[in-house]
């Protein structure tokens, strides 16, 4: 195995900071058609959350 240089930087070169600025940009996130929730699904999630919160508060 050949190893070149040192694994860590020298102490004199390691203590610095640098600022980078990126301009404003938009992210376009497409719709997720695979996550289709029916009314039954939503009702089950609401019931599950309600039961969980009741157990915590009691």
C-alpha cells in the first residue's frame, strides 16, 4: 500500500474559516402521485394520532 503525504493538514493551515454566499434560487418539487391517501387512510391516521395523544396525556 502506497501512502502519500499526511492524513491531516498541518496545524498552521488548519485554523481558518471561509464564507460562501449563494444567491436566491427556487426548487421545483414535483407532485408525488404514488402517495394517494383515501378518506379511510386519513381517518385511520387521525384515530391513531388521537389514541397516541390520549395515552400520553392520561
